[in-house]
């Protein structure tokens, strides 16, 4: 490492993290986007953030990334009228992701039949997903394997989610029957080779926000295992995974990035903010970056067998 870089990393190491972050966040946005600042940000992320905090949680939210769901809906034109589409959410947590996806896709293509499956390593959250009942402002995953995280739905968002949730007499919220039908839920480990036997091959696989906290070798094995689930021509959606790792594995593979709404999708989820200080944050999108098409994409299509 050049000595000026060593000196810089030493200064950061000796300065309290909160102070460094406060200084960084006081820098105006246009300056943060310049090449030297991006370089500095990457240095900070790789040396002080990437390996410090690897915490799994069950955090999920209804309509977590609306542009992503809209982009997926626009890709349904590839499916013939009246056909059946197989969709799986791996690391589904309490089901908000799969139900939100079904809501958007089924509204976009009411003629299609969706066979949906959710898979999670925690049987407690799988049971909650199956029931599809949530309390406003309280996370449903209280007895899960990991931290529950924040609530799936807050009381101020209830009206916005009326298309997905109905209010029961006791004030809880239940996913509409038409969204729950044709969905099944399994407890399974996404790193286990038997995953393909559990869920079978799929037209769309969502694998979001659980490979980021894994150590690199496990995350790599997990992503490769999940890639096997996608049918030729099918779609893989992969968010909340280390950006370098995702790019390294997908670039030489038969998966190609889908670029429509790339930037909207990349910036939509507020939980990805805080770069370079937050482990699961996303760096700002930069089309000068080598392999940017892969680096900043979340949707990938498997182009061949
Ligand atoms: C942060 S939640 C993400 C939920 C949802 N995919 C989303 O993006 O909103 C991560 C979920 O992945 C699950 N998970 C973690 N490791 C897993 C594994 N090896 N196999 C299956 N699920 C796993 C956790 O139990 C947790 O419920």
C-alpha cells in the first residue's frame, strides 16, 4: 500500500468513527461524487466498514423497493397470455417481500397464474409469513433466529397498503386472500445444495438482503446455489449483497444485467444509505466504474442453459 494511503488509514483508525462520519456527511453531495472522494470512500468502506459488522436480521418491509417491483412487472411481457409463472423469495423473512411482489405482478398481469414460494432458514418467520398477519409498528419476527428489525408496516402507511392488507377487528393487518392463494412456505437453508430439490426451478428468484452479512466464501457458495434455481430466460433479483462479490460472480456467468430503471432501483431503499460508514449501504452509482452494468444492477436475466 502506498505510504500516503497508509498514513490516511492510520489517521482514520485513530479518529473516533462518529467524528469521521460527521465530517464526511458535512461534505456537499457534488464533492462526494468526485473521483478522489469516491476513491477515499471506497478505501474507508473496504478498510473500516466492510468487515466490522455482519449482523443477520429479519428486517423486511412491504413495498420495500417500488421501482424494482415496477421494473419486474414491465418484464412480464415475455410471458404468454394465460401462462403459469414460478416465483420464489429466498430469505423471505415474514413474507412482506413476496406478498408485495405478488401484489404488483398480479395487478400488472391478471391473466397469469403465479405459483409462489417463500423460503427462510428460520421456521418462526416462515410460520408468520404463511399466516400473513402483521401488527402496525411492531415487527412480526419476535421469535425468529435473528434480530427482528423494524416493523413490516407502520400505522401511517396502512392506507397506502390497502391493496395488500386488510384490517381485522382486533387492529391487526392480514394479507388479502387473493394474494395468499397459490403460495407455499418452507424452512430451508439457502446455502444447502438441496435447495433446488425443495423449491424447483423458477421463472423469478428474489434473493434479497441476506447474503450481505455472510462471510465471503459462504455468500459466494450461496449465490451460486441460488443461481441454479433460475430457469434459462428467467430473472434473478439480488439486493443487499456485497457489490464486489456480486460483480465478480455474475460478470463471467450466463446472467446479464437488466438495466431498465437501474438508478431508481439502486437508490430506492432507505436502508442502503450511509455509505461508506454503514456495512449494508450502497456506494453512489458511477457509470465510469468498470463493469458498472453488473455492479449497480439488481435484476439479472439468465440468458442460456
Ligand atoms: C433481512 S431479511 C430480508 C427479507 C427479505 N428478503 C427482504 O429483502 O425484505 C433476511 C432473511 O434471510 C434469512 N436468512 C439468512 N440466512 C439464510 C439462509 N442461509 N437460508 C435461508 N434464509 C436465510 C433470515 O432468516 C432473514 O429472515
